[in-house]
C-alpha cells in the first residue's frame, strides 16, 4: 500500500509539474483511522499529500463530471467503471481526463470493524497486508483483511481498471463470475417476505440523500424526488412506502449504469442494505441483456439499446 | 388543334383493399382529389380477414387500421361504398365514370355504429367475412374496425325488405334514425383525370377439385378459413379448434398449390403467396397452442423468394419444427374411424407412395382474378391475359393497355401485400404524372374560426358522457357519472349524450363551448383511436385548440368488460372520467410547427430505378438531381440483353438514358459520390465529392446491387464456367460457344440461400429458365440441365418453366448439403450431381456452366448512406424499409425513400414499379407547401437536462440530438413523431411530449 | 395558549382578475369571512402573507392592498410555481388560506414630512401600490411631502393596476411617471428603461426617501442613478424576495447573513443590505 | 441523590407509570431514542444515539394541522403533543442543543407551539460522559462532558451507580417522585472524581474564528473547503442543532394536512426561487452557509455557537468532511491543506 501511495504521489507530481493536467483528484489521509478522504491537488506540493490506503473507499468519478480543464484521477476499478459509464453519457470528456489506474483488491468496511470491536473505538490501524491490527484505548486486535472488506469489494470482479492512461501497481488475476447468491436468496422469498424486509429496512431511511449524492451516476440537475411538478413522490420520511419508492426509482434509474461500486451503501449513515436493490438490477441487466455497466468503452447503454439477440425472456408471446 | 377537354385533378380508384387505400392516400396527399369506389359496404379488402402477416408476424388488422382511419377521414378521399364502376369514357386527363351505387339502407352519416340494430335483428346469415364459419345478422357491419363505421342491410335477407310489415325491429332500436328501408339504388357520374384499378383477387374455388375432399370432409378447410380461425376477432376468438366439432387439432397439414401450377385446371400460374402464408399459418398455429402441435406442409417447390422470406422459412423449419414434405398429394380421404380425421395419400420425391393421418387439413388456395372485372375490361377494351388477369405492357410496372388507366395489386397477377402496396404507390405516381398541371385544383382544405386564446384562464371543463345507445348506458349509470363529474374541480358543465359522436351532438358540444365559455372538453365514450380526431375537429370548429380535448374510453375498457357488474362499472367509469378531467386541467394549446420546404429531389444511383424515379419526379414538375457513382448511367442493366418477357433491353436502356439526359428538369451528375449530408425532410443539404452542395427536400436511394463473383464451381479458373450475366452476352451474340454446345448446365443458388447470404436472390430461377430456353432456341440439339434446389418461377413465370420442361430442358434437384461438383476437363468441365429421384450421381460433360450468382448489395456505399441519412440496413447490407408490409419504399427517416436492388433482389419490371412507387411516396412530401408538424412533439426542459444522450439513443425518428456545446438535448420538431420513447427513457424528466407530459400523467394517477 | 403561527385564516376569493396582457399575472381580491378575522390581521404596506391553496401548499406574496382599504386583501401573483398556478386556476367563491401579516413594513413613520420617491419595475409593484395608496389616503396625505412614482414595464400590457394608474395620472396628490421599455402601438407615454427615466425625471433627494422594487437588473442600474441624485444608503429602501417557507424566522432558507428576510425583512435600507452578504 | 445501575430499569418503570419515557434503545449497530414500554428496553450509558435528541421535539416529519375545505366550511385542526415525558439518558451535548434551538423556536417575534409544548412537558435526564469519544469536541464549543445546560437532572457514572445531580425544580420533582435516595459524601466525591477523570482529548481551537468569519465571506478559501462535499444532507440531519425545514401539503383535493419535514441547506432546491434564481448556486455557497450559520450568524443573533461538538457529522460524513479540520483551516492555524 505504501509503495503504491508513493507511486501515486510521484505520478501526480509529474503530471502537475509537466503541466499535463491542472488538477489531480485522489485521496489524502483522512481525519479518522482507516479513512482516506477525497483530495484535490493543484500543485506538485499539494500532490505530496496524496496517498493510497485501505480507506480510499469513495468513488472519485463523482468529482469528475462536467469539469473544465485537464484533470487526472487516481482511480480504482470501480471508479473507472463509473468513469466509462459517465463518458458514454457525455458527463466526462475522456480527452480531458487522465486516468491513473490503481488495481484494487478491496477497501475496509468500518462498519464491519465496528461490529468486530463491539462498539470500541479504533484510534490507530496498522496495515499488515493480509491482516490488520486495530488499536484503541487499552486494546489491540488483529483481524483478517478478508473479513473486513466491503461486501461490494468482495463481489467485485473489476478491481483492475478497465481503462487507464497509466497503471500503478500490478494487475491482479481475474476473479470468477459472481453468483449473486444473496440476490437469489432474496428473490426466492415470497412477496410478503420481501415487502416486510423492505419495510423494515427503509423505515431507517432519513431521506438525507447521501446515497444519491454519493452515487457517481446520480447526477440529474433535478432529482425526481425534488421535483414538484409533477410531484412524483412524497417528501416526508415518515412514509416508508415513499422511502422504498425513492430507492426503487433511483435503482431503476441506474439500471444498466450501476457499476456496483457500493458508494450508496457506504454513504448511508443509517446502514441501510442498499446494495440489495442495486445488485438485483445489476443481476437483472446481466441476465436479461447480457450487459454490465462500464466494462467497455464500446458497449452501448443497456437500457437505451435494442439488439436483435437480446435474450428478452420477459417478452411473452401471445 | 381541336379543343381538348380540360384536365381534371381527380383520380378514380377502383377497389378499396390495401392497394386502393394506399393509392388513394398517396394521391390525396399529393394534391389530387380521389374517388375511392368499393363494392362492399366497407373499405379494407382482404387484409382485415388475415390474422398475422409474414414475415414479421404483425397483426394484420393492427397495421391496417391506422390506414383505414386515415383514408376514411381524409378530406380529399371520397369513399363510395356498395358501388361498382359501370363504365369509363374519355381519355387521359378527362374521363367520365359511371358508378352504380347499391342502396345500403342505412345512412352512414347518421349511423354511429353502435350495433343495437344487429342485436335486435332476428335474421341470421352466414358471415362471409368469417368465411361462413359463423353467423351474422341481416343488418351488419363487415368487421369491427370497418370504415365507414356504419351498418348496412343485407337486402337479400332482410325480412322487412321482403315484406315491409314483417319486421322493423332495427328501426325501433336505432335512436340515431339512421335506417331507411326505402333507400334506392343510384347511378353516379364522376369526372376524373386518371383511373387506378385495384379490384384485388378472388380465392380459388376448390370445390372443383374433388380429390381434396373439401365440402365432404368436415376437417378439410381453406387457408382463408384457417386465418379466421387463428384471428382473435374471428369466430372462435383465436382459439385453435376444428370448426366442425370444436376439438383442438394436434396435427395439421397444409396442402400447397391448390388451384395453382395446375394447367389441367387452367391455373398454370403460381399464386406466389401461398408458400409464405402456409408457413406463417403453421408457425402461428404452433404459437397458439399450449400443447405440442404437429404441422406439416406438403409442397412441390418452396417459393420463399421475397425479402427476408427465406429466413422465415429457415426459422420455421429449424426453430419452430414445421415439417416440410416435398411431395405430390393424390387425395385426402376420411380415416373412417369416427375421429373425423383425414388421411393424405401422397407420393414422395422418390416416387414412393405414403399415407399419413391428420386432424385437420388446410388447403392453400391460389389466387384468381376478380370475376367481375372481365365484363368491365371488355367494355373498356382492357387487355387481359389468358387467365383473365390484367395484362400490363412490358416494363411499365403498373400500366394497362389503355392510356390513363393503371393497375395495382393482384389484378395484374398474384402478389403479396408489400408488392401490392408498392404498385399502389407506383400507380398513384403514374396516374398523377399527366395531371401535374392540375394538381391541387380539386382538393379541399378546411377553414376554421380563429382560435380563442385560453392561456391564463380559469379552467372551465365541459364533460360529455356518452351512452353509446345501450353499449355504455346499459351497464354504466351515466346520469350518476354526470352528477359526479359536476362535483369535480374545474368542471363548468357536464351532460350525457345518447351518441356523443353523432352530428347533432357535435353541434350541441359546440353550443355548450360557446354558452358556458368552456376551455377544456372531456368526452367519455369509446376509443380515442377512432373517435378522437372527430371530437378534436368539433373543438376546432368551435374555435378551441384541438389539444384542449381529452377522451376516456368507458365503453371498450369499462362497460364492455364489466357487463355483469354495473355498479363496479359505474364506479370505474367515474374514476376514468375523473382522471380525464384532472389531466384536462393541465392541457395546453399546442400549435403546429411550420417549416420551409425545398421542393427539389435528390436521386442517388443512375441505374434503371434511379432514372425511372428521376423521370417520374420530373413529370410531376419537380426538379431532380440525379447522381451516379460510375461514369455512365444505366447501372447493372447495361449488362442485360433480354427482358424476362423477351424485351430488347439495350435499346430500352439507351432510350431511357437519352430521355433523362434530355430532361431539363433533371440535373445529372456522373462520377460523383455523396460525401456529407445535413438536415432533414424538406431541408436536406447533400455534399458531393465534386464539392457541389445540393439543397433538396427529399432523397431517393437507388444505389442498386451487383452480381456475386462466385468463388465456387471453378469460376474464374475455367473459361467454361460463367455467371448468367456473362452468359447473357454470349446468348445475345449467338456465340459459337452456345450454338456449338452439346451440354449446357445451369447451377442455381450460387451464393444465395447459404450461411453467408441466407436470402434468395429471387430472379435467378426465372433468368436461368429464360436463358435455358434461349439456348434451346439457338441450339435445339443441346442438352440443357438446370440444377436447382427449388424452382422459384413465381407468378406467370411458371408458364416459362413449363415451356422449358416441354422443350426438353432437364431439371435436376440437388440439396444444400450435397451440392453439384464441377471439375475441369479437357475442353469441357465435368459436372456431377446426385439425382433425387434416382438417388444416383449423374455426370455431365458441360461446355457451358452458367452460374446463377447471387445479387449482392454494395455494402460500402450503402453503409455510408445509411449513416448519412440515418436509415438502417439489414444484416445483408440491403436497405431496411420502414415497414416490411405497408411502407415498402419508405424509411423511418422522413423524406428518404428507396427503390430498386438497393432494397433487395428483384427483376427489372419490379424495379421499375418500385421506382415509380418511390416517386409516388416522395410526391406526398414534395406536394406540401411547407412542412407542417402537428406539434405534439417532444420538448426539452434545458434546466433539467443533463445531456446524457439516452433520448438520442432511443429516438427511432432521429429527432433528438445532444447539443455538443450546450450539453442539452435538442428536439427537431420536424422529425419528431411524438412517440414518447425519449420521455420514458429520460431519468431527469427533462424531456416530455406535448399533450402527454409527466405532470399530466401523474395528475391522472393522483386522481385515483 | 400561544398563537399558532402556522394556521392560515380562511378567506373568500371574490375576484380572480387577469391583470396583464400576457395573462401571467392575476390579482386576487380576498374577503375576510368575519370582522374578528379582519381584526386579527392588522397590517402595513410592505408586509406579506403566505397564501395557501388547500391541497397544493402555500407561498409568500406581498400584500398589494392598503390597510386603508378595509374588508379585503389584494395580491397580485405571477404564475411560476405549484401554488401560484393553482391560485390562477381558482374559481371565484373558493376559499383561500392566508397566514400573516408577516415581515416588517415600509418605515412610513420616517417618511412623515418628507418627500417620497417610489420606483417600481414589472410586477414588483404590488407592495408599492399598497404604500402609495396608504400615503394618498385623505387622512394621511398631509403627513407626507411630494410623492413621486416612477413605474415601468416591458410593454404597456404588462403594467399592473391600469385603472388606478389612470386615476393617479389625474390626481394632483401624486406625480406619476410610467414608462415602457420599447415603443408600442397605442402607447403615448414615456419610452425607456427605469434607470434612464429616473435620471431624466431626476427627483430631488432633498429631504426624500426612495423606495425601489423590481427585477435585479433594474435595481442594479438604478442604484447609481439614485446615488448620483444624492440618495444615501440610509434613504434608499428596498424589499427583498428570498425563497421562504415558514415566514416566521425558523425554517432557515431566507437568511441573508444573520438576517431572515421573512422576519427581519423584507424591507431593508440600502445601508442595512451593505452590511450583509449578497445572498439574495 | 443516587441510583444504583441495577435499579435503573425499576426507576424507569416507575417513571413509565406517570410519563412517556424516552430512552436510547438498540437498533442494528447503533442506538436511537424511542419511547420504552419497559425499563429493561433502555440501553443507558452507551455513546451518542445515531439521531440527535432534536427529533423528539422537532420530528423529521410533523403534521402541523389537518384541513378540509367543503361546502359546509373550512375546518382546521392542529394536533398538539402535550404528553408528559421524560427524556432519559440524553448526553449533555444533545441537551445543550435543545437549549440552543429554543432560541430559534421561540424567537423575538414568533413561537413554535409544537416544539415548545414538547419542551415544556419534557423532563430532561442526562448522563455525563466519563469517556468522551475521539470525535467529541464539546469543550471547544462552550460545553463539556458534564455540561448541565438544558438538563433537569444529570447522572454521573460512578461505577456501580449514578450520582444524580438536581439541576432544576422540574428535575427535583421527578427525582422526588421516583423516590431516589440521597447520595453519600463518598458518592459525591466519586462523582467529582469521575468528572475530573473524563478528558475530552479532541480540541478545536476556536479562538478568533468568529472574528475571521465576520470578514471572510468572500475569502477564496471557500473555493477549496467545500470541494469534496457531496451536497447530501447527512451532516445536517444528524446534527443536533440544524433546524431547517420545509412545509408541504399532503392532500387529496382539498382535504389533507400540512406537514413540515426536515430540510437541509446543503440541498440546491433549498433556496431556489420560483424564477430559477438561486442565491446559493453551488456547494460552495451552501457549505459556507452551514459554517457561517453555526459559527457566526448564530453567535450574532443568540450569542452562542450553534454547535455542541457531538461529532456526529464527523463520523457520518460519506467523504470524511471533518468540521474540525474545516474550522482549523478557516482559522488559518496550522491547518492541513487537505480539506
């Protein structure tokens, strides 16, 4: 990690020194343990603050839409998938974007850490590769990295950036096709069970829209929830049905575009299992249209394309 | 010069099937008044009877219905039903037509089509429309969607007509007072400039062929009966059952060529369409049943020669599992086991005789010329062929022996719907050519009072709720719904109407608009599809914008489906009315958009199709730019020497080229290509490789095709092996190679019907037969062999096939997996082919091997044009028409048309016909003074638009584009069809369709 | 029991009048349902109220009527959002909710014995009408010096209160100057933009206050003119129009710096605004 | 007075008989305030609840009144929640936040009856913080782990028991009613020791911050500060002192209710005019307003900092936008450049 951090720093510095870009979007050390924070370096000096660690969990594609000037980004696999999708949607001008690709085998989920420690506060972290030492007031616990990764990282098959101008680190071996086990389990439930689950889950929602704003693909100038003419949906968080509708529509809007980066779920302060919905759609798009978002510059948007060989099992003949 | 009668800017169209409807619409849109004369009480012809259509499996009625409505409502098409032409006198430009009009006994202007009369009528009659499979009443409407939407009385069966005091039940229930049993036949006289005959066809009367058992065996039915069986609007609601006993058939056979290719019966011609419709029926039948259905088609040659037909055949065979049995059927008998099943006795190709039992046997009936036309033709001096089909002079496509009279559709030979439609447009073009200078002299345009400005006014909605006789009122409590409507916000007036669509109600609505200052109108009645335009007309006449109207269907979607639950139906009607009222409050006037129109045309491709199209456009008075890639005009036809009917093509072509070069209206550019295109219908700008920029209003693409250069059969390696085009010049030059040949072999399907090119090249069978005969003519002693897979001499070309066999040409069938082998010999080549009858290889030492090479498109040129004009290509690289069936020369992109080989393989006569069709269609656009768009187009809220481009990706009309600089979507209103694909795709809610906005839809939902 | 500031007073819409030619501005005349209701609504020129269409929501609008016109309230409303659109569609006789009066008002006590220059542009003339009407009341007219009104719109059809303007034109109590941006058929009055016209009319700043309401561009270009004429930040008065919800200084959106436009405004002197950030 | 920890459920049950008792309860990984049916449901003494105490007085969604407009007339009905309540186990920072919010909902001109009725009828029982979290910076904003402002009773954890300090008469009445026994001197000493031992490690230097904010509205620093902010409402909704709201109608035709919902100055629509003009166009203006509101405007208007240092925004920000770092950067102290 430290080696990568140093290379990121160097790459960014060089780009800024050579005036190839005006800005490098990357991560700096955050203010909490296990936390990287988005950082915007505009000078070689500022580039010194760039880093790379297990807490660089944000999807930086979010900061690249409709930017002026030449910009470089330090991008993990999921960031790049979103960049690809956004490029195709005219939100990013690929010609003005320099991608510093970083293969990523996963970021640490602080919720999992919290669960492991039963509420004890982590004050310091030592990254030992496959294990992580978590230290706090009067304790030090060693945990396996694999047990602490975000679920989205565990499911991710595109840790290697699919597009980049420069690669830092080495490409990782390909992972096996994912099986969507938890989605299949969810699908297997009865309608009533699913409804009950959703109602319980979305009763937590406080409609802060962190999920939406953290999603690189949610960039409507006016989100449908904010629209007053027509008023698609009630604005009050008191009505769970409206909360569910908000997520349902958000997820449908991202169908065929969602790179399953998990940013929405990570952003949720209330710990709602948002990826259950996004991944359901990811799976459906995969099964119905054999499409995955942002894995190739050439693929057309799944929901805006018709191909004669779409499997379309949902089209029922008379 | 003697005084010639003035030309008349009107055209008579005889027969209102799809050909008549298409020709009428094209002419009316091009500035001519049309009299459309139809024998039956409604327009539509055969198409309404069909279930699905090949090769797209579209519902026949569904695709026809919009045309019916458009034709029926067109201000410049005067439909005269129950009528026949008695006589036509005069000359091109001015004919006098005498029409005999039979009394309908129902006034179509008053009749609202509610059907109460038929409910009451006590007389049951075999329903001809349903092929006699069920009954209708003596007062009847031909079919549900018929235009005029009015009933008619079967005068031969009506009790009251027989005995004036006997019945009269219909009179009692008709609250519109539309029925008059005393109505008299009339004779009408019309003045027209030209005439188009499209009387269609009749189906072969199979009772002459006793051996098929039709009429004797209850489970032998005709193909048309089977269509009605499959149809959801048919006698069994689309449930597949045997009409005789209601049992679900498990095994169905189709027998081909019933009344076709049968010279013993004076039906020596091929009916052209039966192979395809039989496959379609078999495939659709399989889709209808929930159980595995066994289908078998007994045929001689499978003639799937049309565009995309071969693939349809392949799919039926390989994916749908339809069995194809190449055979000769001897007879169909009962199985004599009380099952009612049938036994087919037939011989296989190898001569073995086999029997097989089926639950149901369908006879694929051939097409016959309309019997009634013989007499009229005789009177007019119209030449018919020996089968009594109309004889079209060579290379005219749609001409007849009488100048000024044209023919389209099956009357000039059996043909399918796309070719019929193509001919209709071609006939429209030819019939208008002589009338160009009187264009627009007889057409009408409606004048409306100035539109009231209702912007900013408090909503005052008028609600009219229709009883539809008893159709709605018998179930829904209409007064209760009216009372409810009055309580809803914005409703200033609500009333009930017996028939909201009747003439007097229209006057009442106008009065109410005036009296109560209404600025929105809601009608709750039947289907907007048929009636919305009528009500909108009423609004316009009352000075309101037509889009201040909202309609809700409380009949088809309420009273009809909830007949047994009147209370619930009433509650639902209230909800539907409420939704409409809430939406109507958000309606705003929509103004049409008018754009300037360039009246020049660009024709791309200087072959016969391109030249014919250019000349056609010029005759109609339009300026044409004709561009050709190569150095000279004529295209691939320059390599042809004989027409299919023996025409001298070189002189024909040179005349054509001379004519186009001499035409001052046509600017010909050769040796140039298209390098860039901008704009849209009425406003194209095309840049040529010469640097010239041509502004034009329409484009006709006629880029042609070429002959496949074979890589098989030693082509290019052995001088004795040549393509048909190469052989053609040897034949024309009476080359010694031909005159001295002992053995001449033709090999069919070279480069066609294979994996790489899975289509049939359509013309090669006929061409080979033609050349085989030519060889026999030049060298009677030569042995001529045609090695084929199916002989596809469709239509009258079948006669030529028979002639060839009579003259000793030997036809040997080979199969795709066992192709002939050609090996080089000393002076000749050795051709080995396995004979199917004998089952052994035959060796022929051939002096000439003529390869029937495929017709292949110019993929490079086509794909470039495809991008320039935003028009699609099919997988093979031919241009893909807007609709396979009903828009065969149009593209989805407005103002761009195509013709000729660029569309797909076809013969010269057909290319000429299609070129004329493209002209006919192009003229409907060019005749407009300006491009006016209805205005119900998409519009963008730039503040909300994120510029993601999804709307651009889904727009079928290519009407939306993301502005590269502003990064917002921009709608071209001239191109937008208002389909709403963009609006439903837009996540941001930034793009909406006028008259159907998100806000309006949500208002409707929230009203519930 | 404390007064619940969220509850609206039901009033009857007695007139829904289309004020401008473009039909985008309607003037609503609302009638109090009882004398008590009227007593519970003591207001002054410059104050505003939240109008509510039941079922659609509420929105703030300046009161166009003057307390000198008893029995009714008047509002001139442009069709922009959900509530204003619903208002425009309302039939006479319907019930409308009114919550207020809210905000501060024009400092009429300070105007006593002074000349007053009222400058209005477009449809921001509503509370200015209230002010002028208030000052012109026979009981009060004597309190004030010369009253000058400069009022302009893009075209004659967009001028509000045309009947009253005609009456003012004829009145010796008030000096009315109307102007339109461009020449228009049937318009014989002045043509020109407000800043220019203000310069031409050149009202004296001597012992005078200027009150100016209108679109931001108009204000931007009129300010230097007023300065040149000698109006000080203290004698130049404006009314702000931030987005509001509660109207009572709690919901947080209408603040300009630490001030809430709804509670501490909407009337501010230029001097006060100079102290605040430009978030309006 | 004193109550042993094991008696807390009993104590709560006693209160439940008289009051609606609201206390922290477990939900997933965190705790939230909920009315408890039994004393054993409460989890007393954990860290701060996920959502601050403000939601109990100023709920996220609240019906202001219901209405029906018919031919018979116009009916308005405003529900008023005047139940007697005890908020048990609230942390001093949250209690203090209510004290701050009182300034807003009872301002110089208007009173909010919904909020104030609840405030009047609720007894606030707080628990001091023996071991403040690393994100707590209460002492930097004029508060502390045993701040009593806004409390009626304060519990001090002395190990097996809580020493109960009586802050107000209202608190004393509740304590008396609950029959609490007096604390011994030893207990009081233990309580004092616990208070002494509690150290808030996190300090944010606010010296001169206000003076800086008074003049730096147009400072270029704002261009950089907001840069990574996503513009979501997580910090504002979880903030105990943020009080912005929206008022909407939830109705069918003319029958329905007027509702107020939390809103956030982070949202672009918050200040958008009907005309399309927006005084706070971008995240920069919106984020600046949030900081200004808490650390300048609130001080100007009420002479208090509008922040209680609870740390919720720090822990929950999706991009680790740390208000401590932001303030330090503004102050221009040894600020790191990364925020």
